[in-house]
């Protein structure tokens, strides 16, 4: 035969190595090295076996160096990648298969783990870019990454080899790595997008079920006010409803032109009504901040009204900063002049989280989050819904205390405030006409012509229905007027305990609540021993509906991860050929489902932000889970169909011609 040497031309080597089978006999160590180098030059993956010292250069140079464990020298063992402990060449096949299985399972585990990144990051993008309420909080993202996904991701290590694992050609180590562009494309831009769609769809379904339709959400949380302040909405049709379901006559209480009352606080769509859009009042007071009645009326002296300059920041995110932005009477009146009125959805009333007491909540009570092991926050706090209202016109009638600060709220809210203010300024005697009667010193009534809806002001007077005793100016009549016309937002003073009857009594002009014998508290009454009761239903319904929707978003990710786990069992074949024999994976499916249920329904864990979901709110994600499974099974089927395989008669090697789908999606 041909004698090979180091100076043999490359074209001669190409001719020799082009044979389907070839045998080199009586080769020297140098010739073995030359053979390995020329095969690698042609793009082949080369395995080299040897047992002697002279074989070590070729063992080291080969893609896979295989040394003999019994007969091999120490030098050859050190140079090799694999050592055959039984010196049986058949063990090489088992070793390669095990290596391919490990590589396969690592890829599958990575793909499974990466897919949930998209439904985790897109809620924050939605919150930042579209200014919607946050669909998925950080704590629940951690619950997915460190909780529900852990066991399923680990279970991939126990997956059996696919039937075709030894039919595949050796991978190109320079291109086919653990994480490739095709894996990222599949995990992020295909499966991940479908998972994110499942989460957002579920989130929107839950919010809509509780009275917050999808079209009102973009931009509504620009100032972080969702679930913290009263929401104002415009309605087309619909009706106001009492807590017991009694419908208010639209002739006397039309939602399109009038605000709700304590007797009829809820809005229901009725026959064809709908919410047009919603906004929050602009936080146009840049005060020095302070604590507000709610957790201790005696400590906060909340039975008095205050000038903003008398406050000191003591609680909340602005503690020590000296500034806190809050809505004013004027910002609410601007919205109402444009047809926006306080919104408490009837659907929220029919929810599992609703409490009738929210209409007349005792502000000394705390809103518990998470039961015995959870924390607590004040129901009324300066940063959230006030138990009273600041009126700029009483502290700054000329609206000259301009702070020059930008109001952190959506442009739509500013536009609505501007439209309402224009209507109000053009018809001051008919729109909010009572406001023109305010006059702190008898000579200087508020000049609304100077009010600017885009500015923040630094001086205002806090009114909550009781005149107090330690104020430098006599503002009793003015604050009484504000209370009587804005009683829906004002605290009610109830002797003994808070009640609906007491709250309704506070809506009557000249009254701020009710004593235990049924007689009313007048504005000048001594209410030092009475309970301070607030209507917090608007913000609490928002807060609970959002928590339920966030929990449902979390559950939907778990639901679509069921399908993700199943499709990651195989990279090429159908799951039918692989089967469900991986008991660790089966346990992982059960584990992530039970953990998600425990996080939702175990009361002490509610501090994480989850709630007791309606059982039906587990289902919106299921169609997306089915879609993911069918999509990937179809992708694999088309991949196999469009990549035909042929068997070399001489060598028995299976050769596959890669189709477009395999070239672009096989990870």
C-alpha cells in the first residue's frame, strides 16, 4: 500500500481520506499524529486509542483520546480524555452515549429555565413603559425562580436518552455549545413570548372580573397611585348601587353627571353601561408632609385641621425628606367638572375579598397583610388616602404659592384636569358653585382663574369636618362647607363603632356622623371620643383586585411551565417516543403545582402579595399551555419531515440532510 510521510501533499491526503473506509497499518507514533491532523483539517471529529508512551502525542491531539485502563501506561492515561477501565472498545460507545446524554440534559434544563425569563421581565417593561399597575411583583418572580422552577429544572438531569442519540453526527464544538442563538431564540422569542401572553391575558381577565377593564389601565399608574388613592372614572350609562344591590334612580343620581353617595357608592354597568376611562386626581400639593389620623387619632390630633406648614414628616417613604405630594380638593373638583366621579365597582362588591366595612372603616384598625405572620400598614396614611381633604383655596386664595414642581402623573390625567378646570373657570357660578363661597378672611375668596392644573402648590388647609381648637385662623365655616360638599371623601365620626348608618348620616349637610342614640354629630360637636371612619373602598378594591391579578399572573406562569417542562423532554423526537418514565420530572410537575397553590391559599404567606384565587382564575393560562405543547410538537414533527435521513450501505452511518427548520430552530 501507500507509504505515508510528513511531506505527502495535501491533495494526496484528501484522496486517501475520501474513501468511506480505510486502514492504516504498521504506523509509527509520528504517522499517527499526521493522520489525526489531516482528518481534523478536513473537519472530521477524530477519536484516538492507544496504550503506550509513544501514543500520547496522538492521544493529546485527537478530539477524543482513549487510553487503556489496564494495559495503558501512566503517560497515555494522562494524555487521554477517556480511560477504558475494562480495556473493552465497546465501552467507548457507552461513554460517548453518556456524554451526549449529559450534554442533552443540560441543554434541556437551560431551555426550561430561560423560558420563564420573558414573562418575568415583560411585566416590569409594561409597568415602566405603559404605566400600568405592576402585573407581577419582584417577590413572586423570586417565588418562581427559587421555588416552583427548582425541582422541574433539576429533574432534567434524570431524563433518559432519546432514541436517536447515537445516530447523530458528532457536534461541532466551535458552534454547538450549551447555550446557542437557536436556544435563546426558541426560549425567549417563541416559548417565552407565549408564556408572557398567558400571564398578561390572565392578569387582564382577573382585573376585568373585578371591575377594571383593560382599556383603562395604560397610563393610570404613572404616579404610583393605583391602590393608594380614590380612582375617578367617566361612565357611559350604568347605575349607582347600594351595598345590598338596590339601584339608585338615574333621574336623581345619574353616574354620567353626578358623583356617588354613601347610600349608593357602587357603580354597576347595568344594561349596556361601560367605563369610558379613569384617572387619578393630580397630586398638586407639595407640602412638608406629616402623619395623618388613622393609627392613633389622639397622637395625630386628627380632630383638628391644619395648615400644611405645621406638619413634620414622620412616617412613610418621604420621612425626613420634607416633601410629600398629595391630591387636593381642587384637583378632585377639576376631574368632576370633566365628568369623572369616584369609582367603586359593583364587581368588586361581588368578589371574595370585599368587605362592607370598607365603606365605613375604623381608621384606628389596621389593614393586616398575611394574617398572624404578616405585617400591617395604616389604612389611612399621609402617602395614601387622606382622612380629610386639603383645600388650596383656603390657604392660598390667589394660588401664588407655586412650587414649580412637575406633577408625577399621566398626561391623560393632566389633560382631563385641564379640561375640567376650563369648564369650571368658564362657569364658576354653576360648576362647583359652592367653592366660590369659601373665604378665609372675608375679603379674599379663592380666585380659580389663577389656578393652574399643571402646577403644584405649597400652602393648603386640611379639613375633615371638625374645627379643632388650636388654629390661628377661624376657618370653621369654610371647612364645614368643604366637608358638606365633599363628604364622600371625608371621615365620619361614629360613637361606639363605625356603621353604615353613621356614614350615611355624615352625608347630610351640617352633620359629620352619628351618636349611639341615633342623633347626629354637628360640625361643632365634641367628637374626641368618637371613632373616625373612612370610606376606603375605592383604593382597597383596587389594591385587592391587583393582588389577586398578580397572584393569577404567577399561577399562569406555573401552568404554562407544565407544557414547557414536557416539550423540553426531547430536542428532536416526539414526547410519545420518550414517554413519561422520569419519576423525578413527574414529581416536579406535582411539586410546582402544589407550591403555587400553597403560596396562594396559605394565609401566612399572603405577605408575599398572593391571595385566595378563585378556582376559575387558574384556567386562563391552560389554553396557552396547550398551545405551547402543540406548537413545539409540530415544530419537531416538521423538523423530522424536512430533514430526510439516509443510511450509508458501506459504513452503516446515518446521514441527515438538515432542512431549514432544523438549521434555524434545533437547539
